[in-house]
C-alpha cells in the first residue's frame, strides 16, 4: 500500500515552453502533498506544500508564478513549470501524506527528470 | 532553526559487514524521524518511521534508534549486501511544522 506515482518519469522540453508533472496517490487519500527539487548529489529541497482545495504554500525563494501547483482532488497534485529555462532542469519529486492518520508519514513518488534545452 | 546532519557522507564496506549510519538534529522538539533509501535517479523509499515517543523500529535487517534528548538517530544495517548500496537519507518532522527537514545523506557502497 501507500504508493505514489509521478508522470512523466522524464521529459525534455525546449526553453520557453511549459511542462506539467502529475503526482498521484494510488491507494490512499492525501490532503497534503509536497513538491521537492533535487540537484545532482544533493539532498531534497522543499519547493511547496500543496493542500487539496486551497492554494499552495511556497517556500522562500520559490517563484509561485513559475511553479504553478494545483491540488484539485485528494489523489492528484500537479506541478507546472512555466516558461522553462535550462536552469530549471532538475529532478522533481513529490510526496503525499496519508490523510486521517496521526503518523504523518510521507510517501514519495519515483521522481521526474526534467531537462530543458 | 532545525538542522539535520548525516555522518559519514560516504561509506564503502565489504559484503557481510554490519554497519551504522548516523543522523543528528539540532532541535529535539520533533514529531517523528524517517529513514529513506534513494537509488540513483530514483525517488525515495521509506525504510523506517520512528515517532518521538519511540526508541527504535526494526524491519528485517534494519534497525533504527532514536535518542530525542541528545538529537541523534542511528540506522543499523546487519549483514550488508551489495543490493543495499544506495544513498540513505534521514529526515525529521519538527513539532511545530508539517515539513520534513532532510539531512544530506550517506552514500553507501557494499562491495561484493
């Protein structure tokens, strides 16, 4: 149980275009999902917290107009990188917190490798 | 501000050896601590979750301990195997926050 999927697993796009990444909790409901970014050989950096039915909360330094987050249902959150540039190339990972438990355990997706040319 | 440190940054051991990975955190006011495994180019796999009221958790060859007062956790791997080679990350969830704060990880290589 507690499986999180991401789609696509990798994507290459041209500079200036937008890319949407989906994060789904497959067998549980997630009121809260998180989006992370990871550079090579570095740890995860939290970008934003996504709450179902409300606006996302962005970490300091993360441009909300560039990284659009939508959490329209209890099983799906999307991250859209708008007007992508080569410096946006990175590994993006989402996680989901199981709703209705007190453990607050987060389950992570397999990640999406974004390359902007 | 909570900070999480993992030592060592990298570790290479021969197959069969027992090993310990260390994680320390600066603020003892945590709700829980998680250990994760990350293979190259992949997402994170949760290994063990320890609630603040617990002292340890075990799963197979893995044992994680938590000493909240001293701000330390260890991940013990028994009888290591080449398949254990990966980066191991620990993360704490502060009492006052819903966010996980990650350490920088320990890259483990188990040599056949």
